[in-house]
């Protein structure tokens, strides 16, 4: 049996969509996920995504970078 596990490409937490609408499950450490479902490493396939916390952090970082890189208009 193989399980497709969404993993955040920044913090490496995984999303547990079991029993929830796809994409709405809680985020947890890989270790906790494996223990919860008694999975071995070879039983999991990973798909990359971004958790809400990392998305918020990186949106703020990218917004600040865009603001710093944008040309300044002088009057």
C-alpha cells in the first residue's frame, strides 16, 4: 500500500487529509504522521505544496522584496 502525502516544500510538515475535505487537513510533523498511521518510509509518496504558515511568511517576504526592488519615482 502506498500513501500520497502532501508535504510543505519549506518547513517539511505534512498535511493529514484523512477524514477531511482534500486540502483542509491539519499540518503535522512527518514523524507524527508516520506514527499515527504506522507507515514505513517506503509506503509514502510525497507531493509538494505549501502550508498556510509558510505561505503567509513567504508572501510577506516577497512583498517586501518587490517593494525594495521597485524603481523609486521622483517628482
